[in-house]
C-alpha cells in the first residue's frame, strides 16, 4: 500500500472512530490529542488541547523488524487495552531481531548494508504500516532513527554511522523528515545506550529531520546511568529529558527534577521484567519512585517483549505472547489508574521531607512522597511495609482522608483513624499485599478540596 494512501486510511479510521483526524489534532483512547508540545517552565508534556499527557510507555525495541503485521497489530491492541499510550521502538535494528537487519519479510533497511544513502523502499513501507497502525490506535511513538548501541559496538549502528559521515547522516535525516513529517504522534529518540563521542553525527541527523519536520520533538537515550541532559545539555534540539538507571530511581529522578533547566523528563529505562532479577515488586518500585519524584511518566520493559523472541540479552522464561499478561504489565495498568484518578500534574516531590518526615528508608527501598501544589492531595509509595510519620498540616483543610491502595490488585481500604486532623500522624499498612509483596500506596485527600480532584 503506498505510504500516503495508507496514512489517509489511518486518518479516516481515526476521524470515524475517535471523532478527529490523526493529523493535527488526533484523539487517542485516553482523550489526548496530538501533537504533543512542551511549554516553557512546565514539567510535563501537553496535548494539542493543552491537557497534560501522562506517559505510560512500553518498550518494544524490535517491533518494526521482528514482527509480521498481524503480530504487530496483536501487540499494539493488547497494549492499548492495558492503558499503555506510548511505545519505544527502533526504526532499524542491528542485532536484536532474528534476521537483523532484515525485517520479518526479509527486507533490509538499506539496499547496500550500512549505506544510509540507499534506503530500501520495501523495508520502510513495512515500517510505515506499523507506525500508521500505532497512529490509528492512539499511541505516542518514541522512535529511534539509528540506534547507536552499547559502547558504540556491534549491537547498534554507530560504526556504520562513523563510516558514512555527517553529511550522509544529514541526508538520512532529510529522508526521515520527508517521510514522517506528517506523523504528529512521533518523538525522535537520538542515540541509544551510548553517549557518542562524535556528537556531529547525531546533530547532522537531527538537522536533516528538522529541515522537513521543524516542529518534531527530540530526546536522547544515553549510556546506562546517564540522563539525556548529561551528555546533550545545551543542544537546541533536545526538548525532553529522561532518566536511565539501574540504581535507586528516586535519587536519579530528583537529580533531574532539581536541574536549573525545568525540562520535562520521564523514566526511559531501568530494570526490565525477567532481567536483573526484577520482580513485579521492583518494577513498581522504580515506576512509582519516578513519577513521585518529578517524572511525567515512565517506560515499562519486559523480556522477551522488547525483542519479541528474537535475540535478547538474557534467557526469557516464556514467549512474548504469554508475557503480554505479565504481573509487571498488570501492575503498570494499576499504576495508571491511580495516577489518572488525580490531577497528577499538580504533584511536587517532597524534596525537603516536609510531608513524609519519618520512615523514609534508603536506596532502592526509599519511600517517596509527592504533594499537590494546592495542598488538595498527596501520594506516598512505600516499597516495604513500615511505620511512617506524616505532617498532614502540609495539606489543605481540616479533615484529611487517607486510604491504603494495594498496587498489586488495585483494591483499597481506609487507613485506621481516617479522616485525620492536619497534624502529625503515624501510619502503617498491612505486612503484605495480595501478591505477597510488601509495597503499598497511600493516598491522602483533603476533604475540603477533594471534590475538585
């Protein structure tokens, strides 16, 4: 199917079933309209109607290359049904697909391997189809145009990029800008697991894209442990920051929140499910620590979903199809329900520990708290069951309702003694949640302001 005709089908589908077209603006399933934008001084993205966009993402690096169209649609529809609104994808894959760099149909991205001047129309027509399906279903796509790879080695394309040179990368960027300039649901992700020493290669690629798509948003995926602003600070194209860490997420997130550049950021990557011994408990810890420490959202990852049974880095316990309903994915759906029930964009991290005054803990088990700027509500995440002391005078009103939410099931119950007067209170949840883990979410609402939430 020719690209323009296929995109027209996408626009028609969206206009018919979502009320608006996919091209400025389009409505996705959670009510957001593309394109997204960054407003000066804001800590989050806003949609075309000015509404805050909470990034609820899934890592699907090999989606374009590893899957047939039928399987790609199955994956996207599953993720949509679970509340995911963002996917992280490689446009071209160097290693992590069965026939890499060829896609599931045997089509390679370049007519001459590694030659960015020879894009293969058949390959990019399939990529178009996947991106159009994502558009149709309302996803924001974080799209990596040329994944450079860990250490600039054979996992990615950095060696070919160096061989091609900056002018070739600029031409490749022009090709991408022309081809995808009409897609208003894309954010370009430059780099990929590496902070390249030759920044001019990435700069040229971005400049090429911007020649034909000047309003496109860009972020960067750096080396493990490196936020985008660490390597790319001062770059005029960098509009969105992110956190990438296998250590305590709260400290990495608070560090980015405290930067003088008030740039929106999200948790780009931490441990994936079934890697680094990561259980559903750890996945919840890192996600909640991110969003309660200033992040505008997070990206969840699962092995083997990120490579869809292609070559990965660690053994996978089940197929990608069976992993769709993983405990980690269920936990992320429940996290979204918690955040969506509140005006999450009002949350400010409890940096000075004025709300959560005792029982914080440390390292990965650090409890985190965030309070709405108007004092109407607050959230606290406890990685382990413990007594905590809160100064409820930090909330507005004379009556503070408190409830414990089980992040593994979504069920909740009032905290003993609720509602509380606005003074110091010591609370403690049950020892374990329904999944047998020890983490809990505490929601606090001011009775005087709760009806405005």
